[in-house]
């Protein structure tokens, strides 16, 4: 189940996982776990990712509501 959209945001911003890992100060492996939705980043880390990608943090989350 997909809980975050970090992968999509990286693609739109044309940023690699490697670049994000360096700017975030996390290992490539940890960022890869976030991007693949195997591990969810802590809220503070999610905010930092949003800041690096210059997006609203809500754009990195999958809605929990069924919007019609």
C-alpha cells in the first residue's frame, strides 16, 4: 500500500534519490526505503523532504479520504 508520493515528487523535480539522500543527511538505503514505501519517514523528516523538494508536505502524502 502506498502511503507517500516521494517517488513521484522526485521525478517531477528531476532529483535523484542519491541527491535527496545527500541533502537530507540520510543514507541512500534509507531514502530508497522511503521512496519505495517500505518504511515511512518520521514527520520531521517528511517536512524536511518537502522543504528540499520545494513542495507542500501534503503533496507527499496519499489522502486517507475517498474524494469523489
